C-alpha cells in the first residue's frame, strides 16, 4: 500500500507541475520556483513532514522536497544557533545535492559537446 500512495502523491505533484506548464503557460523556471516555494511553505506550516511519513518517496523525490529541506534545515539551526542558523541550516542540509549537481554537470560538460 505504501507504494501505491507514493505513486499517487508523487504523480499528483507532477500533475500540478504539468498543469502549470500547459494551462498557466509558465516557463520551466517559474514552475520550478513555484514548486520549491510550495514545499517550503508546507514545511513552514508543519504539513510536509506528515506528507513524507504518508507517501515516502512520493513526497521526497519531487522538487517540492528541496523547498522542504531548505526550510527544515533553517528551522533546526535557528533553534540551535539563533538567526545565523537561517543561512547555515539551509546550506548544511542541501549542500550535498547542490555539490553533486555542480560536479556531475561539469563532468557532463567535459565529455559531451553542447548543441547550440
């Protein structure tokens, strides 16, 4: 049953993104930003963690989880270190993913010629 709910929740997040493309005629950058902000707002209100507990990978794989990670890390570090934790917490939680994206993007650029 966990797999079914994961598929449904992840699929619904993707449907929302596709509707933003097709119906609202938003660019990929705008859609990406909206989904990240939506994940951040849901985590700010304490709603994203229950969604993760319910849907598992269906809630952690889509881009909304990045917004969740940013806010979640910032809130944890604010409790420990005060206002400076806002900045350090965001980067502490997401630095591995950001670093991997930069490194693999660079490797891809070295081995493949961009079309243009």
